[in-house]
C-alpha cells in the first residue's frame, strides 16, 4: 500500500511539474506574440490547453461543472451557428483569453517580492492608521494582487486573525485596484473583451474612481465603528514598501511609450518578469534567485488550475456565442450604448456577481451581446472593471470572499452582506463617473 501511495504521489508531482513548464512556456509565447514579431498566439493557446489537461484531475467538482457548462453552451451555440449557415470563430478557442492567461502567469511571480519576514514593529492605531492601511493595501495589491491583502491581514490581526472591520477595509480597498491596475486580472479581461479601448485612458479614469471608492470604504468603516475607528489597528506603511510598485508602474508606462505597437498585456508580462529577476538577483544572488523562481513556478503555477480552466472555458463560450450573434436575429434591448445603458448593464453585472456568477462570465456575456452596437470601447472597458471592483465585494462566491473564509474563518456571506451599503454607494459613484467619462470621450474624440 505505501508503494502505491508513493507511485500516486510521484505521478501527481510529475503532472504538476509538467503543467508548470507548459504554463511558463505559454506565458513567454503569449508575451512574445504580443510584440507583433513573435510566434502566432495559437502556439501559446495550445500550451495552455495542454496544461489544462494536465491539471484537470485536481479541479473541484464545482469547477469542473462550471467549465463543462460554459464549454457546453459554447458548443450548442456553435451547432446553432452551423444550422443557420454561419461561420465558426473556432480560432478563438486558442486565442480568446490566451494573452490574459500569459499575463496572469507572469504577474504571479511578483508574489516572490511580497513575502514578509514578520517585523516586530508596533502597529499604529486610529483613523490615520486606517487611511494609511487602505491606501497601502490598494497600492501593493495593485501589483502583487491578493497576496498583499493576506500579508497585511496576517500582520494587523490579533494572533494572525484580523477583525471583520479590518478585513472589510482591506478587501474593499484591494478590489478598488481592479479599476486601473494593469497587473490586475480585471484590467486585462476588460482590455481583452473591449478591443480598441485606450489602456492609459482606462487607467486614468479608473484611478480617480478608485480614490473615491477608498474614501467610501473608509468612511463606512468609521461610521459603523462604535469608537469611530479611534482604536483601529492598521499596518505600518513605509515608502520603501511602495518602491517595487512604483518601479513597475514606471516600466509599464515607458514600455507603452517606447513600444507603442506592443500589446499592453505583453508589456506588463515583460515588466513583471524583469523586476522579479532583478530584485531577486539583488536579494539572493543568481543561484538562489533561480531556485526561488523555479520553486515558485512548480509550487504556485499549478494552483492556477481553476483560473486556467475557467478562462479557457470562457473562451469556448465567447467563441460560440459570438459566432451565433454574427448570424443575426439575436434579441437586443438597446439601440445604442450610452450612459443609461452602461448603468443598466453595470447594475445587472453586479447583481449577477451577488448571486454567484463570476465576473469573467458576465463580462464575456456582455461583450459578445453588446458587440453589434459597437459601443465606445473605453467606456465599455470602464463598465467591466467597475463590475469587477464592486461585484466581487458583493459576491459571496467571489474568489476574494471565499479565500478570506478559508483563511480566517469569516463566512463569505457575512462579508458580502457587510459590503451591501458600501456597494450601493460605490455603484452610485460609478454611474456618476460613467457620465463624466462619456462626456469627456465625446469632447476629446
């Protein structure tokens, strides 16, 4: 029996190691393809599908059912397309979300830079600590993603378990980074499904609204606190903690300026890997840095199996649905896509998130459904990132709330209910901002 267990363990490890190699190769191929001079994107797509096959056995039953449901709907739509005499957009199976997946793999290496040694510094208290913590998790989370939230939550919580008002502030401020950060999956998804959107314009529009949402999040915590957050325990932020995010932001901006023909996702991928390699070499030296990156790839990348399969299944869904829509005759409640329509779509997407529909799915549906109206791409992309930033706070099944439940024992439903008032306020601010941005886009068009 021990021999059989050993064989099974070795087989699983070999499968995960092979998947890690395939995902790393996929990321590099996708980044090179985005330069315009590299291999075609479908090369990266093939490696992504091979990695998904390797990792399929480790998915949960719920993840498998969701993937099969999305792929099944895409298949039904493809069959309906053929019946109606249309042409299939089959290449989307290999290219639809491949650049996005490549970027997510590259950005995952940034977690190496966020590992904390656990300082013994006394934690600050009060309203100022609250605001500094909110801004800190927002800026750090914009670069190293969800790991920043847990690094800070572990530090400020008593015995590593934060209070609900602490985790609520951290999660809201972190999710607000979805509005603008090029290192966030939300921005990548928005740019993928709103082709033609101006990346820098989206970032400029998003970062302003993000500041408003942070203010709303903080004031909501202060109002609901019995002592008005006078004893709120925050995170000891320092300027050196923001050095890496600042360098990355500068590199992405320079890359977009020097290589205007490169896809933004490729620039983000190259910038992330460049910063990680340079920082790890300075910290650990070439040999240990190489080992750390290999360990990161083999231990962490296979854990992206849920995201990988979800995005590939969403690509099947989008390809089939877009092919069917291309045949005509699909019901459309709008004749144009302006501020009112954008507000209705945003509300619908937030409600879908609240009942458990992942933002990737709702974005995919909205993008393919609205495509015949030829919406202004930057405005559409802004709706998508808004739905991510607000909807994931309202959704009890969102990855953020589920992970918080698993790590800290705070029920995801409790988190979602506690965010209702904040989400309503955030939605109002988002609609007002959509109106302002729509006006600006018309004036400066």
